[in-house]
C-alpha cells in the first residue's frame, strides 16, 4: 500500500473527476515609511525591527494605512507581520528590494522568511524579494546535511490578499505560499530561480479557496505552481512556466483523512523546457481525498518532458514533447482514471507524431487528436 502511484496527465484540458484513495491560503490614508523607523537602504544593516515597527503602526491605524519601502536594498531576517489589525486595509508599497541574509543558517531553520499571519485585506504592490538561496541550494545539491530553508513570502490564515507586480528571486525554499487563505488575487508576478535549485516551488496553494493567478512568469527548479489538499476555486490564467516542473496538483492522498482539490482551471499557459506539463500526483494508499472538476485548457508546450496527466479534459493543447510518449495516462488498476476527455490535441516529437500510452484509463476523444488517443 505504500508504493507511490502517479496519475499523471499530459497537458491538456482536463475535467477531472478522480476519486483517489486518500485525499490549506493565503495576507489610504496614513503612510509609514520604513526609513522613518530606522531602516537602512544599504543591504547590510538589519532593518527587521524598522519594518515590524512600521507594520505595527499601520496595523494599529484607525484608517486604511500604507507601509512604504523606498528604493534600495533592505536586509531583513525572518519576520512575522501579524494580523488582527485595527486598520481595515493595509497596502505595502515596495519600490526597493528586500534581501534575506546571505548566510543561509540565519533563517534556514525557520521555515518562513516573510510571514503574514491572520491578516485581512492586505495589498502588496511591487517590490523585489531576494531570498539569496544559492548557498543553500549548493549545500543541498552536494548531499550534505543542510537546513530545510525558508519560504520567501507566506500568507497563513489570511483573507482578501492582493499581490501586484511582485518579483521573487532565488528563494531558499518555496517562493510564495498561501495556506489557509480565502480570496487571493495575484497578477504580474515574476519568479526566478535556477533550474537546478531544489524545492523552489514558485507558488504553492493549500487549504485555500478562491485564489487567482494571472499574467505571471515563473522560472524555477521545482513546480511552477503546486496545488495541495484543500484547494478549491483556483484560477490560473496566462502563466508562462519554464524552466520548472510544470503545474502540479498533489501529491494528494498522503493521509487517510484529507480534504480534496476541486474546481481548478488552468488556462492559456506556456510550458518551455519543463519537466512536466500539467499533472495530478497521488499516493496509492487509502485516503478520502479527491480531485474533481479540473480543467486544463489552451496550453502550448515546447520541449516538455514527460507531459503527464490523469482524469481530465484536455482541450486545445499543441506543441512538442521531449519524449516520444507525449501523452501518458498511468493510472492504477484499483483506481483507474475515468472520464478523461481529449479534444483538439496535437503533440509532436522530433517533428513527428508522438505516441500515447494508456494504463487503466478510459474516456473519450473528439476533434483532431494526435497522438491518436489510447483511451
Ligand atoms: C469555480 O471557481 C471559479 C473561480 O476560480 C469561480 O468563479 C466559480 O464560481 C467556481 N465554480 C463553482 C461551481 O464553485
Ligand atoms: C530540448 O530539451 C533537451 C533536454 O532538456 C535539450 O537537450 C534540447 O537542446 C532541447 N531542445 C530545444 C529545441 O530546445
């Protein structure tokens, strides 16, 4: 029961209804400039206290409030921006760059670098987050024992979060995480890390509802977007991914009791040189988790390896595969993939028609489908 089964899909439009055997997001009037609280734009002086003091003033404000970060590089240690604020709306406007300590041991055991906890109605406009992760990646890639690393920016148990035009580079661990959140809108986000950086997922969403991600470019060493248990009403549109591992739902079903993933739309995405396209991963063990109503639509793939899918509708998917088998439905005999629909799919391998492989998968195809459907 412990062997891991992948129900993987090849990028397409998927309208899934998978019952796996098994089965958490989200962070004017008065303006508070961090420099007035003692922050130094020199990239070397620890500005953590100044940022937290400016946040506390904004949070305690009787009106809508802004925390302002001017141009320059500001060094911050791990910082918790706590909510339950008096202010009903806080905007963080960042013209500069927030820099993590270059010694990964300073924040590498704390899981979080910048953490927004229980905040309500927070908007982040602009800014660059530099996680300075290269040292930790080298440590991890050398096989030494290293700290786990810190996610660059996380929102926990927060509602009504807007992120516009934020750039995250070289995170130690994940770039952006929403856990236990409701109503999140992200747009114009840029994420970059080396293709060989371990566990640097671009955006991770779990136990969260109504998260939308628009017009975002992600180049990283792990999943561009990863979707964990308890995610509902997720909308991803106009996202470029690559390098990276694609957009992944799962792994689901690690635990016996697990909330499912439902109503996920992934629309108009481009995958370039990614390890996968769109996939759903699950553990082959007992769980009440599930994934249903998943749609992958209008994807373009170039040179994507192992584009894999399960239990989904693939509609209008075109491009090239780096492997001869471009479409792979690899499902278990005990819990086969069902109701897979393929419509207008054309994937090539070396300018020739690619092949498809099906194991315990059934469904229907319509329109032009190349490789010929094996459902
Ligand atoms: C599915 O999610 C979208 C947002 O991504 C939302 O607009 C829609 O109402 C949801 N559908 C259902 C049936 O909940
Ligand atoms: C496709 O990817 C392979 C392996 O990742 C690489 O060697 C090759 O140069 C890529 N081809 C193109 C056209 O980018």
